[in-house]
């Protein structure tokens, strides 16, 4: 393993570990003008006095959010390359954090997949190995089509919500009210997406959800120690706007009532719930199958004029001209 390796291709882009910074001769030979540090360690600032320097303070752990910095790191790398100099990206070992940032840049620059970028980088530095969490973030970045501002992506926003829910669950708490993501409020009016069925309250026929908001889950293997049934007793779904008065109370678990007839139709548990099929679902927001009817939509009615079909009380995004869509 060398202290500094050039990324394959015609770019003056290099990757290394923290000890690379003490090899002044090697940095000079590579015409390094920009240094991107991706680590959370005390470093001697004098080491960077000859370079334009950007520090991204992150740990090499799977739940670290490195994705939020990709726009910044890509821009910094591009600035250095456009200026005619060389760019060094380093972390502690030149293996995970720095590799993740280089891969994100290669994806953005060449329009390639995370795996293709990883294989390209390994041609010159075989040891690179982003941790599993960083690889998942790179896959998400690819699905976003490497947007300039990742924080505007619904995919990113949903991922951040899931992280918040998991953190709250680990602490035995409900997520903060302002952190709960009500999925029906994040669907664009022009999106031609809809479920093929509606879930209606058995008593009053009020539409409670469409199948696009259902959360799939897999039963455990047949040798699981948990008792199972062939069918799930509950529908698991995303938070929806009609649930807001209950979910924003800050309770870890509770019951859900139909907003029209007040019949108990389901329950929720932020820490998770075991389905009758044996799967553990987190968070668990459910409608009991015995309390709702699943009504299949006619295809022509569901997709008329390319519009999103919504049952009453399933909100569209809030605009200045409309309220929050709550009944």
C-alpha cells in the first residue's frame, strides 16, 4: 500500500491516509493544491498551510451521515481540478471515508454506479472498502440521480425520517411531533402514482389509506421460534395526515380511531410490533384487517387524466392556497 494513490483516469485526483500529509515531497510531485480531510481527529493545522483545505468531520461508522456532504465535497474537488492543480482526499487510512467521497465524485462526474466507481478506484488502491452504511448512502445517491441538493430529495427526506424514528425507538421514545413524516403530504399533485386498492373503515366506509402507503414486510424463515399464521392480521402503513392528532401526542404506542365514526381501526407502536406472520416491523402503524375492507379500484377511475387518486382526507402537499388537509 502506498501513502498516496492516483485515482485511475485523466483526473489529478488522489487518495490517501493521514500520514500522506507529512510526505511533502510526494504532495509537491503530484502538484497538490487542494486537500479534503474526511475524519474526526485533531490534526496539525500547519500541515495544511500550503493548500486550500476543507475538513468534513465524520466518524467511520455505519450510521454516520456522509451523504449530506456530497454536494460540498464534489464542488471542492471540482474547484481544485478546474484550477489546474491536484486534489488529495484523505481520511485516517484512505480506506472508507475518503473512498466514499471519491466514489461520490466519480459517480457524479461520469454517471456511473457506486459499484463501477468502487471497482475503478480499486484499480489503484485495492484496500478501499466503504463501510456498509456508506455504501447504502452511495446507492441512495445514485437513485437520486446525484442531485445537486440532496436535502431536497424525497428519498433523502424519508431516509432522515427513518433515522429519526430509529433513534427515538432506541431511546424508548416517540419521535418529536415536528419530525413525523406524513407521507400523503409529500405526494406531488402531478405524480401519476396511486395504490390499486383503498382501505375503508368497515363501519362508515371512510377511506383510510390506499395501498401505495402500505409498508411491505417479509415473514421470518419457517424455523423461526415465533408462532406464525399464513396471513397478516394487520396492514402496516406510513403515517398519514388523519393520524396527526394521535401521533403528535408523543405517546410511544396507542390506538388509531377512524376520524369519521371514531371506531377503533388500528394501533401503533413506535418501538415496533410483531406481525402475526412473525415479522418484526419498526415503526408499526397498523390498520386491523378485521376493521377495514380492501376495495379494488377500477383502473380507468384510478388513473383518469393521469391524476393521482386520493380518498377523502388523504392530503395533498400543503400550499399557500390550501390548509393542511386534515378533517
